[in-house]
C-alpha cells in the first residue's frame, strides 16, 4: 500500500503545474450543522482532490462526512469556509443560479437514497437532466430508453420506479446521472443495492466514463468488492481526509 500525505498529493505529477488537471480541488473546507453545544463538525478543514481521467473512491466510517463532502462538491450544500473548484469553476464565488446552471450541465449525482420521482416512469426519470438542459422530450426519452438498456433494464422504461426492485431502481438512478454526459459523476454508494455481478457491470461502466478525456468519477463506497476499480482511494475519518491510497488494489 502506498500512502501519500493528504495535503501533498499534488506533487506526484498529475496535480497541477501547466494547466489545470484537477477535476475537483477542495481547500480547507469546513462545514458545521447546528449551533452551540449541538454543533456537528461534519467537515473539518478538508483538503481533497480528484483528477481528470480518474475514478476516485472515498471510504470511511458512517458519519465521517462522505455524503456532506459529495454534496459540497455537487454544489447542493453550502459550506462555512474554504474553496471548492470543479473543473476550474470556483463554486465558493459563484451565485446560486450559476451553480445550478453549472451542475445541470456538468455534474451527474447518484444519491445514496436514489431520489427517483415516484410519479414519473423510469424513462422519464432518466430523461430529467436532458429536459433541464433543453432537449426535446421525444429525443430525451429515446436516449433514456437506450441508457436503461445499457444498465440492464431493457423494456422497463415505461414502468414506474415502484415496480422495480431496489437494485433495479439504483440502476435507473445511475442511468439518470450519466444521461447528459456530465464531466463529473458523483456516486454515493452506487452498488449498495446490487449483487456482485451487477455491481461489477456498473463499476466497469463508471470506469470507462472516468477514463474518457476530461472526465472524472467520484465514488463513495463501503463495498470492498469494488475497491479494485479505484485509481486512488481517499480515506475520511471524523470530518477529515486522513489518508490517500495510491494503490487501493493492495488494501
Ligand atoms: N442536515 C444535517 N443536519 C445535521 N447534521 C447533519 C446533517 N447532515 C449530516 N449531518 C451530520 O454530519 C455528519 C456527517 O454526515 P454524512 O452524511 O456526511 O456522513 P457519511 O460519511 O456520509 O455517513 P454514511 O456512511 O452513514 O452515509 C454526521 O454526524 C451527520 O449526523
Ligand atoms: Mg453518506
């Protein structure tokens, strides 16, 4: 196992220098919930980066701040202090409207709890990011049906999420996160409801997306069966990045 100092990983050649190779660069980000004695320090001066062309995993115990960090990177959660750049866009200095536009075009998010819209069919759920970006409904739904086939759900596009198993719903959420071809896909436990075979298929798909030019995939997971898909692994503990593993296959 190779470990790098979490604050010093830009020195191994791919971090900065000429041009910006960071997909995500988080500097000293702090996020608290609540006030006074009830204050919860979800993120404590977090230093984190993810690079173009990599699939980066984040691991750590329940409550250590993984989902909070993903939400900050996705621009869905504000933070108290620090800086967050995503593909060169400084989220800490953009307006809420600009962050929403940026997210719609550039980020796909697979939520821990899927967040499918129960009254829409699976294909309609998948086409939402395309409709937000102005695509015509018929074209968007055709694309959605194609992607549902890619994730192993051929013929289920006209069903409702409630007619699917948990693992199948998770795959609808995965299709929705990638349908608009975002630069950054952020996944909160994307294989938690999947068996080994389907989990591996999804990870192969995410790996191939991560390696396309100018892309990046960040995966939070508790699932050791998929660790070998990571290019690097960031370990969080108690609101901090504790370690970065450069060779997660040895974990
Ligand atoms: N909206 C909120 N209000 C108050 N506290 C919160 C809120 N969201 C998260 N927290 C707290 O912040 C800390 C980090 O939570 P977070 O959801 O980021 O953990 P996690 O690492 O994703 O855990 P898990 O592996 O269980 O999903 C926890 O102590 C949690 O209780
Ligand atoms: Mg979480």
